[in-house]
C-alpha cells in the first residue's frame, strides 16, 4: 500500500501544484464546481468579498480581482499558514477564476518552499497554469515576497 502524497492530494488531480519540497496544493477557480474526490482540509480564499461558507476550515484574505491583498501582512501570515499545513493536509487556494490571485498566492507558496522570488511566477506558470499571475503588480508582489 502506498503512502498518501504530501498534502493528501493526488499529484495528477486537476489544479494540483507540486512544490519543490513535495508539498501538494490545489489551486482552483470558485466559479467552477468543486472537483470530484476528497475535499480540502483547509481552504484559503482570495476574494474582494466574504466567500460562501464551506464545510472545512478556511481563511479569507480580502483581495479584489486583478489587485493585491488589502492587508499584506495578514496575507503573508495566512500564506505561511497554508504552506505549513500543506506538509500534511489537503490545502486549497482559490479565487473566482483560479489564475490571477490564486496564481499569485501559489507563487508566494513556492517562494516559501525555496523557489527564488524572481523564478516563482515562471515555476507556477510551468507547473500549474500558463496564464497564472495576471498583472504586472501581481508579478512584482511575488518578486518582493518573503
């Protein structure tokens, strides 16, 4: 019997990003239905308005579409929590579309996992979604993260 992957997601499941440490984090767009399979143990939701309630533990970071987090210190703390929890839990990061804010957050998680800040956007675009991290200020945020 094989051990459960780090983070509890299947590595080839839709939206799952493998960080260099082996942690697995799922990114997704909330406008799409919840994927089949296990639900997250922890969700990080990046929206300009409070997200709908979910049946698992979650945090909300106020983060308007195409912008940056309203409270960058709180966002950094919450991203660090998501990264720590991804070592052994199913962590989901999501915004409305699953690309801009989600991609930016995933790139920040990659920085926390050891990817140099200047390479994190390319890492997420290669391993998660080609169009992840949509704006110049989101790219700059990642390059200065950590």
